[in-house]
C-alpha cells in the first residue's frame, strides 16, 4: 500500500487479508495521516484505478500546499482520494479543487492556520453533478451521498497529508466545525430560476466546475411566514449581520459572504420579479449594523471599514461586505423556504475552476480520460 505521508514516504507491505489490511489504520492514525476516522487502504491497484481518470503524469505537481509547502502531485491526490473512499472517477474533481484552493486570492496559508472555524466547501456545478450523483437537494449538507461525503473528505486528507494541517500544531482553529471532516454540495441548477453559479462566473452551462469557499458551518434561517421578498430576505439579512460575525468588522477587505436558498424560495422570489442581482443588492443594503453597536467589541479596529463608512459616525450602517457582488447566492436543498447563511472569515475569496484535461480543455464527462 502507498504511504500517505510527506515526500520520501515509502510503500508498506501488508498481508493480504481484510483483518491485516485494516490494522494499518492504527499506524496511519499514529503518524497523523488521517482525520481520525478509519480510512480505506490505498493499495497500488486502487491508486492505479484512480489514475486512469486523468491525462496527467502521476508525478505532475498540481499545486504546492501550505503550511508545509508540500507538493500535491497527481499521485498523492489519488492516494488521499482512495483513503477517503472516493470512486476512481472522482479524481478530476479533486485535481481541479486542489488547483482552486492554491490560488493566492483564497489565502490557503491563512485558512490552514487560522483560529477561525472555516472549512473548505466544495461547490460542484455542471453536468458532472449528474454523472457522479452529487447531492444538490434534500439534506445537501448531510449524510447519504458517497460523492459529497468522500470528495469533501479527500480534500481534507490532502490538506493534512500534503499541506501539513495538524490540529493544535499548524491548524489553530479554536473550535473548528464538522465540515472540516467533509464539506461538499452540488448546486440545484435544474431547480433554479436563475443562471447557475458557475455561469455567473463566466463559464458555459455545459462546463463542469468546482468552487472552493472557506465557510463556517451552515446557519439555518427559518422563514415560512413572510409574504414579501423584503420581509423574507430581511430575515436572512438579520442572520447574516450578527455582531460576532467577521463580515461586519472586515467589510473593508475583499471578503465574501454567501446565502443558500432552496428552489422553492428562489422561484417564489422570481415570481415577484426578483433577480439574483436584486437579492444581492438587498442583502448588501440591509445586512448591516450601526457603528455604535460595533464599536469596542468583536474585531473593532482590527481591519479597515469600507471607505464610504465614517467610523466616527455612530449612525453609519456598516455592511457585511464591501460591495453587492461579494454576496454569493446559491440554490440547493429540499422543500420549504429554509435558507442557510454561509459566513466566512471576511478576508479571502472563493475560487472557481473548470474540470479539464491537462491542456485546459473542459471535459464533457469523466470518461473523456478513458480514451
């Protein structure tokens, strides 16, 4: 079996029996190569099966991941994917995810070492959601879907074993949250009255993509009663503009905040003539708190406020982001008008990457790699 450890690690010979193979988990746990849960043995056969779903060489470096600055080669990504329980055809998603997470705007070093409880949320768009059976609807953040559970977990294992993410050593999260085991969703494109998220970012509808957003745990917003968009989204604005949230204190930086709503909610708003831009604008204008409530608490004075806010004016209303475009609106989930606030540290940006061949050509399906 392949070692999951840092460069220079060796292969491990294990007796060919179920009992002996799974005994190696104790070794992996002692070495710090797991997330605390049992992992699937990364046998040579399993890793080779995954490598069929890429046209890159096993030793191609996809990215260098801090804080260890380990080289995330294609083979190491495949090893961790196997350990997480991924099917072989999930590998192209993870390669694109590693490319995305390493972009400077994402600030991976900060996200790997911060005290903030952010976890790396994979958002899948395009036809690959159907091919891989990625959950986009009921219980979208919960159990029940192999693709969601194992792809999110694989990225965490990559960040542990290649990036050197170790709780209390390099990962200084004060509390963390369960999404640090696995955090992955698909957008319900078919259920949305608006353009999909990846199309908003300039990609074609038939391009499969992955977006990385470092977010806190989803915070449910329950409003089944409001009769107008203003009242309904007012509930969301109130939840997103909490005094302890980073956004209010760091809205002068290039951070984002996100709102997830169901198909039912999105269609209801669209029936009133509301576009996704209208939703973003309303939240930008209403997810705010006055300076008097922010002063001398939270993260006051740690970061600049937006230029249009006078910090000496008690009545000045501070937004959670610096501009409407930095509020992300996603559609996913099951029935009823629940929403979820996906709040962030407020000083990094999400990154979207197309899932492609090595030459940059977007794939039509994972079978493109099989010739």
